[in-house]
């Protein structure tokens, strides 16, 4: 039975695997495209500064750069932990 | 005004020079006055693939530096009167290519040619970015293989942002996918990305599919652009590519495993 199962198995072909990996990778790389090179470093340093005051996860911060006709908008989004035990954020409900 | 075509890929060894040689020869054979330029300064190879390596006197960098005129450096192809080759220099460093210098040469060529094919080096360094800077059309040569597809996508990003057309806000470079070294047998077995897979990932207009073929190595061995081997599958596929590029409606071939025997003959039409 095991022997026959081997042939019947629906394991993805290597080509299907290649396609899936490429789709994920390329979507990610396209999202990064056109953004300034310094964004990842800026994000890292901002994270370090914030961590002096609040304990946040690595993925709690996102830095985005958007562009329209006459201006560029740098967006920094930081998700703070919702339990208000952190000193500075103690007033939070 | 010549139409400037860059043959690019990012990744090396996928068939850029083979394609440049084939497309330029194909255009010339269709009666179009065509020049093909090797942008791979330091590692020239187009001359060898075109079979004119012993006729190189002056090169691209000589022309840019004013050490030779364009007419002195252009090598006229012995098989087709409409085709001229501008070889890359072998020794100088690649800093000798400048935006202005390349621009001037292309401008001069534009006066006398209908098509200028720029054979890009691999990578994303100066030679590659300059080869595509002035382009009107880009042929993105891709193998059905992960690293090549990824690099092609990277080149598409560069084409869209770093070309003269992009900088001037003009109409974008026309981008075409040329899938090379395609093996329908392996695609059928699920061992190779299919043409549809690659098109879906890159979302590019498909200019053609060149099957994996012994004729490509045979052609380069003898310094004959493979398109001249019109008995070979790769040569015919390149012939189709050129006619398609020039606007003819040519159905894609060599996408299926070749059928053998009576059954095959019946269905091949």
C-alpha cells in the first residue's frame, strides 16, 4: 500500500514549488521597490529608541513611504502593547 | 530615428548574446538596417557569436573616446549587408562608458539605422544600466528557473525607474518576455516552470519561447547566429520572434513535446 501511495501521492511538483516561492518572493521585493535605501535602518533605529521606553515586538513597527504629486509622506506606525503596565503609558485604559 | 532595443536579463548565461545576435541578424534579413552593440566592456563576446572576432579593429570605447569614428569601428556582417556590429573593448575598464558618450554614439547610429540592438552584460552594474538607459524596447531574456525569473523581475524594476524614458516621464519602455532554454518535456513532468507560470509571475507580454536546443551551441561554435540555422527549432523560434516583434501575428511553437509517428504527423498540421 505504501508503495502505491508513493506514486499516487499529491506532493507538489518541483515546478509548483518554484512558482509558489517566486510569487511570494517577488511580491515582497516589488513592495520594497522604489523606497529609499535607508528605510530598514530607520525602522531599526526607531525601534531601539522606542524600546528605551516601551517594550515592543520587532514587528510592532512599520515604516512606509508614500508619494503623491507634490509631497512624500513618511508614515511610522507603532503598535504599543495594550496592557497599560508600561510606566509612560499608565494612563491608557 | 532608430528604434533602440535592449536585450537584458540580470542573470548571466541565460542567452542574451545568443538572442542579440539572432534578433539583429533576423531584423537585418527582414531588410531592416540594423546595428548591434556589445555593452559588455572588458568581456566582449558578441564578436565571437557573430563570427567577426578577427575583424575587430576599433571598439565601442574607442568611438566614445574619439579615437576612432563610428564608421571605422562598425564591422559589416559578411552574410547580410544590412547588419553592422559594434564590438565592446576587451581591455579597458568599464568606467569608460558614460551616459553622454553612449548617448552620442546611439544618436549617431540613429541617423543611419532603423534598429539598434544593445546586448547588455549580466548584472546591474554600469554596462547593464547604460545598455538599457536609452532603450525604447526591452527584451527580457529569462530561463524557466527561479534565479533567472527573480533577476528578470529586478531588471523590470530598473527599466521602469532608471531609464531615460522613466526620468523624463515619457511613455514607458515596451517590455517583452523571451523565455529561453525551454524544455516542454520537463514542463510536462512538473520539473520546470511553464511558460504560463513565468508569464503569470512577471506579467509580461510574451515575445517568444526558444526551446532548449543543441543547435545553439553548434551555432556559437561556428560563429553563426542560430537564426541562420533555419532547420533547427531554436533558429525557427528566433525567426518567429523577429517577425512577431515586427508586428506579424505568428503563433507560438515548440511549447509542446514533439509528437512522433503517424499521430504526431497528423496533428502537426
